[in-house]
C-alpha cells in the first residue's frame, strides 16, 4: 500500500502517513486515522487530508480559523503537491514530503523512500567520500534522525566497511555526552547488506556555514569552540582521538546547541582500531597538526588541541590558519608553523584571545595547551572576562553506554 508522508515543520519534525486514496482527519479530536493538533484555536475536526498517487494531498477545510496551502487560504478544498506546506489554524504546519517507495537494494536510496522496515528517508542532508546523510524518521522510536548510508552498499570493500563500522562504534561509545552527536543504531538493512548508521538529528547548520555567513559574534564563536574542546576532553578521557576537527564537523543548532560529529578517521589511543598503515597521512589540510601531516606514529590528544585551535582561528579570521596556492605549500607551511597571526588579518581580535589561539597552534605538541580541558578552561575564562552573559559550561554525564548494533 502506497502512503503519502506529511512532516510537522517544528523542531521535532514528527511524521504522519496517509494512505493513497484514504483521508486523515486533522484537529483537536483524536481518532483511528487522525492527526491531533493540541491548540485550542484549532477546531475539533479542522480539515481532512486525502492521499493522492502523485504524493500530494487533497485538502478539505472545515475549521473556523482557516486552512492554508503555502499561505493561501483554502476555499472549500485545494490540492497540495510534494514540497507544499499546509497550515492548520494559526501555527500548526505540515510539509507534504511525497509518496513512499521501497528503496532499491541495488542503488542509492532516493527519498522519500522506505529503507528497511524501520526508517523513512525524507531528504538528503549532505554527502562525503564514503557516505550520504539523509534526514529520516525512525518509526520505532517515533523520532526524527539523521541516517548515514554507506555508498556502494553491499559491494563496498572491506576497508570501507571496517572504517564505517569503526566510526559508528566509536561515536556510539560517546553517546552520553551532549556535545557529541549521538549514535542510536547501526547495522545492515535486512536482505540487502546496506550499511547504515543512525544519528541524532541536529536542526541547524555546520560551523563552516556560520563562519562563511558571518553569523557568529566573537563571544558566540568562543563559546562554540569551548564546547568543542569539552567534547574532545570527554573523548580523550575514554581513549579516543578525533583527528579531523574542523568547522564542517561541528554542528550548531538553531538554539545554539553544539555537536561534534564525524569520527570517520578517529582512533583509539591503544591502537586497537588502527586501519591505516603507519606513514599514511589522514586528515584535512589546513586544520591538521604538523605531526599528523608527517604521519608520525602514536598521535595523541595534542592533534585535537591543534584542530580546535585551527577552528578558533577560522572563527576569528574566516580563514583556515595554514594556506597556500598548492597543496604541497599548505603542508610545508603547516609543518613549519608558518601562518599569519589572527590580529594581522583582523586587528579587532583581542590580544589575550589571540594568544590562546596561537598556543593551540604551536608546531611542537608540548608547546600547546596540555589538554583539550586546559584549552576549554582558557576559553571559558575569556568568556567570563569579556562576555559574562554568554553561557559557559556544559554539564558532564556520569557514564557512557553504547547502543546495540542493528539487525
């Protein structure tokens, strides 16, 4: 049976399914096939939405305060196709996502579609070298989520599968800390071998995008980097080094919550999760510590202190700290510790904040802050001195507990 997906447009993003050819009642009154709106300004049976084969709905208005399609009032009835928004009363709004299809097992999923028995894929959020990230709805937990799907699926090579699984396992072990994007589930889709990882959905944008758009005040930027440093401290205490700290791997929600994500090249300090041979460079040029570029063995938490310092530098100057016309020049400059001081690019940067940043970017690991915790403490002290109204500390959980792998 084909169904049409409707998604609430608030932060929770709850999903409702309306069978094609059937109607759902929308209003304050609960029923067998109804969408309940808890708003006294909405009528008990405000409107009906009938699923259509094209993925849209037929909207029939019965309410006192009106039903609207993309802001236009519905006079009796109207059609709302995929991508249109239906507002019921003053504030409750549903996005028409489209008709659900079952994802093919031999191709990349194309939302909206069903992936396995549990997850509805609603749209694409982004993609990288290994995977595609979708906005999804977990039908079992009744929760919006982000689903990372391994490209090449059941035909991925052994190293990609091991790397994807390691990322999910390591990040899942840190799920109790609110500054790290939580992993809820990971495994393979029954019958197809597709690998997936289900993460917390962050209703916001990357720090990289906020830097490009000049959306952060100085104090807000320092608070974000302090939260990142606290998240790194938590990971380091549990024997995990991130190794790819950069603005695109930091998510900032609409309410200012900060989440560190993408543990794709993370490793444990005891070396038990090492996949790449010693001598091979991993990371993002411009944000990599010199010892990381040189692919030295036994890289420790100091590389993440450098990465956090590089993120701070980007927040202060809107540029990566280490630059060059050619990749070889970028790498040479990083190893030599050659880059402009933040105040050379922006004279308004406070001298004491510049010193914190430059220390984190020291070429020698032993010249940096001794730990991510020390960097966080310095940034928090700066906030107390320069922006006392800005929130500083984030409560730390008492324990960690990893979820079980999916089927």
